[in-house]
């Protein structure tokens, strides 16, 4: 059994940075991984993304997993401009189908930063 989301993703999809990739003996399908991803907290999801795809364009995670992971993190942290930009960068790298979404995220990040600078929105404390 996997102790972390990263271990589960590594077993399911591989890890180009860990040699050799140790696959467990369990037969996995995407449903089990997606269930774990769905209920993971933002920190655990980001740890998986940053470990398995540290440069955004690399890694063996399928693009649909990356997109879903960033979407779930943004739902948990809707007012985090840096995270919006990171998600947008991932979309730009794996587009062009999502270029309009990436542009929207960058626009929202800039708007949120302007609001925070003027003091109209309280800063989050994590």
C-alpha cells in the first residue's frame, strides 16, 4: 500500500528521476489514484507535482492528471496568485487547448495582487 500520494503516483505512472522505479505488486487503475488525489490536501498534491514534475514540462504524470491536480489545489487555495501562475504555466506548456484558461488564471493572479496591494483584500496566512 502507498503511504503518500506521491508514492501512489510514482507507482502508477513512473518517475523519470528515480531509477529504478519501484512498482508495487498491486494492480492499479486510474480510479484508485484519482480517489486518493480527489481527497488530498493542497500540500500533498503540490508535493506530488513538484517531486514528479519539478520543471513542469517534464515528468511522467499524464497531462490530464496535472490539470486535475492543479484544479483541485486552486479550489483549496483560490486566493493564491503564485499558485495561479504555476498552474497557468503548466497549462501553457501542455496547451494550446487550455491557453484561454491559462490567460484567465494569469489575469486573476494579477488582479488579486493589485487588490492585495491596495489593501482591499486581506492577506492570507498559511
